C-alpha cells in the first residue's frame, strides 16, 4: 500500500477502539493499581515505564542511544535510535501496532519481536498506562523511510497515525504531559531522581548510552548528563565505592557470573575500609529494595565461603570459631543482578524477589567462584579476613560498652561513677575537664596536682601496656573502656546524647613514647567509631607534656620538641642546663600542674576528625598478625594531633 503525507494509515475506528477506550478508563479511575501511587513516585514511574521499552530495544541489540528530556510545562520526551515501534496493521486488532501499544492495556510483550520478555511487578505495564495518565501524548516513529505520528489525549486517539515526513533514520520519540488532574501532589520532575534511576539502568545494561537533558526554562538552569558504562555492574561497584569515599581492600572489583536454563546472575563485589556494607540487588534490572532470594543467597554464601576459606587455610586462631556474617559483610560493596523469565515479587512494595531457583543459582556461583578467587588471591583473602576479625572485635567491645552504660544507674537514678574516677567539685559541663591518664602513678600525681574545682582524673590502666605483649584486640575487646564511657555520661553509638556530656574538655594524657602512642590510638579509634560527635564538636584533646626543661639561673623554659629545645638554648646565650622529663608517671604533682595541667601555661592539641580517622586506620592496621611492622608504624606515627590549643 502506498502511503502519502498526512494520509491515515488505517481507516476510522470500529468497535475495537471502543474496547480500547474502556480499558484505559480503568487506569484513569484507579491509577494507583497500575503505577503504585499518584504521588511523586508514580509521576517518575511514567518516565521509567517509557524508557524501559527503549532499554528492551537496546538489549535486543537494535538501539544504543536513549535520550530523556525534561521540557517546560511538565512535559517529558524520550527518544531512542531503535527500529521504531512497528507501524504495520496488527492482524488481531486491525489497527497499527503502535496504536495497540498506546491504547490497549497490557499490550507490552503481546506483539511479537524480541523485546518485552522481561517484566515483573510494576515494570512493563506499558505505554498505554502512561498514555492514559497523560493530558496528551505524541509518538513519532521513524522506520528509515517515513516519519509517522499519532496524538492521544487522556488515552484517547485524537489523530490517526499519519505520515508527517520522510527520513533515512530509525527510532522512536514519545512526548507526553502527565495529567495534573491525576498527579495532584506534584507534576514537577526531580532531575536527580531521574538521574539516579537512569544511571542505575546504564550500569545494569552495559554499553547503552543514556542522556538526561533538563531543558526547563522556568525553574532550573539547563543541565545534562550522559552515561555510558562499558563495565556494567563492575563500573557500578566502582561508582558506589567512589561515593562512600573509602579505600578498597581488593585490588580490583571481583566479578562472578553464571546462568542455568532461563536464569542468569551477575555479581560484582569489593571490600572497602567502610564500617557498613552496601549491597544492591536487582531482578530484571528492577531494584529489589527489600532484597529477596537472590540477595539473601548472596549474603549467606559470601559469609560461608569466607569462613570456609579461613578454616581451610588456617586463618582463624581458634579452629571452632566462625566469623559472623555481619562482620564479613563489613565494608562490602556489591551489586547482584539477576535475570529470570518468571520473576515473582513479594511484599507490599513489590520490591522483594521470591523465586527460590535463582537463590540456588547465586549460591552455586558464589560458592565456586568466590572461593576460587580467594584461593588465587591469598593476600587479598588475608586482608578480608583480618578486616572481619577487626569488625568482630569492635562489635563485641561496643556491645560490652553498651551493656555497661545501661547498667550504670545507681541509687536514686543517679549514675554511679567509676571507682577509679576522681571527680571534680563543679558539675558545670561547660567548664569542667577530665584527664584520661595512662597508669596509676601518673594518675596519683595528677590527682594531687590538679585544680580539684574543675579538673577530674581518670586513670585508665593499672600499669603501662606493652605493645608487644598486649594484643590490641584484647585491650579493645575487654571492658577497660567502660569507665571512660560511664564517666563521660553520653552513652555510645545510637544511644549517644551530647546533652549528657559531663565535661567540656576530654583530655587524653599519655607519654610521648610508643606505649603512649598506642593508648592514644586506641582511645581515638574508640571515640571515632562510637562517639564521633565528641570529636566533631571539638571536645577531645591530647595533653602535651613537655620533653625538656631548659634552664639557666632563674630562667627556665619547657620545650615540647627538639627544635624548641635548641631555640631556648640559643635564647639563653648558647649554654643552658637541659633536663629531660621522664614519663608522666615520674613527674611530681607540682611539675605535672606546671607543665601539663595548668591552663595558663599548658599546651594541648585539639583532635580533629581527620586525626581520629588516621588513628582508626592505624588501629585497623594494628590488628594484623605481625608485631614488627605494627611497632614500627606506631613509632613513626607517634604524634597525631594538629590544631594547637592552649
Ligand atoms: F512503548 C513505548 F511507547 F513506550 C516506547 C517504545 C517508547 C519509546 C521511547 C520507545 C519504544 C521502542 C520500541 N523503541 N523501540 C521499540 N521497538 C519495538 O517496539 C520493536 C520494533 C521492531 C520489532 C520487530 O520485531 O521488528 C519489535 C519491536 C518490539
């Protein structure tokens, strides 16, 4: 049949089209049934619904560019360079296929071709729903010869499918305006919401170019983004890793995949230095926010494989010990993407996958291929296991501390303070100071030398710790830190409440030697992980006991560094008596007051978040097996703090 410009492709409408209109009327009556909600989510869902069709065309291998444009007046335009929706007459309906797509409910997938086979949940309900919920919608199809166009209003056909021009290109353009009488909350699209979703789709469908262009003149500056990820979900994991700003523990993203019958699974993962995990799962490119069989299988099997490897290669101290799943998951960044023909979605939000067979597939892939990866990368395996052990120790320490801070209430509901705390007289938390002191003897001098009105002293350990003898996890894992938590009064973790802080300044007072550095690392790590707000609000300080006293006659200076010592000697005419201060434990109370406690003369360093983060890194590293590098590291990093505060 010869088709001319502006000639209807089909004749006027018969009983079929009346049926059509009835179908879409149901969508307008109960929109929530078809798109979940008529709020902001539903509004955005319209775009995804259209874009999904272009992605299907890309997956079928006929399209490599999709563009989404935001236009004024709430109008959206989606363009692809696929084959174009077929314009020929559909034999069953007697009208053009493209018209079927837009006017008959659930038309998607029912009309031949390679696309549309993946659908589930709200996905794939199709273009007709979008059409029904739009004030108007226009489709333009280029088939390499002609450009066809049809217009609809509220789902009703208002123009026949007409040829409006000629072209040597192929593709589909759909332009629509969501109906404000349906989307009563808002008809304003959020650029970033669309951006996130389109980026996600680009990751999950490697090699497709997706552009988002904001052309609205009324509200925003014009802006645009374009995605193209050759690496697929590997790129996704890299992207997530960048987002959390943590270091990687594996050299590269681990990629596992497999398929069986009509099911396939792809997994990309990497461990990082983060304390939580980020595991994103997808079924047929839909984000399964509530997880499901595929995600659960992944989590369980990663834990099982790491444990099995740790046992097989004797990486755990006690044979019977198993690392907990949550500790193995710490720092894990992963994307699990499965494809299956008959996806079953559970839960209210339809965002949880229910198919059991896909769980089996994921389990088999992770069991075989992750184990193999660990075998082939023993250094990475070691780091992953050490990280899990560190997580386990930290978790246990936190639990103990939490228990301690819950059981602390004494008579009359007043908190019973730790026995070792010598408190100050004032209870004005804007003026008081607490010195956390290393060792009992230093504690004794500090108690005598302090200003008892506003300075409290808490000795931490009975005797100095020896780095080589006391494993960090032992120190960290027992309840030695409980008195600190109780004395501060704030509680820790999610129970932390800065309003309950009992002191203005929390001063860590330890020697400038290896043991002192060790204690600073432990305390800073603890504050960083469980009371970061104390650091953020500038309450944590490091006392700076001087290293030398430089004196000549009646004049004397305290020097905190070798450079300072040299400077003072110079100032005193080139010769002076130099006395090296011994440890805090050997200072008498007056000396301690004069050099370290007295606000008039002392030097203290206020700890910043980056200091504490560094301590935390150090700590994680200290969890390692070998003593020598640990000791060396401590010596090289004996000083942490920066901001001077006198
Ligand atoms: F469905 C829709 F209207 F929402 C929509 C579909 C919107 C947009 C922007 C694009 C598309 C779309 C559909 N792009 N490409 C296609 N391809 C087909 O519909 C198509 C073309 C040819 C054949 C074939 O078997 O020859 C099969 C199909 C499914």
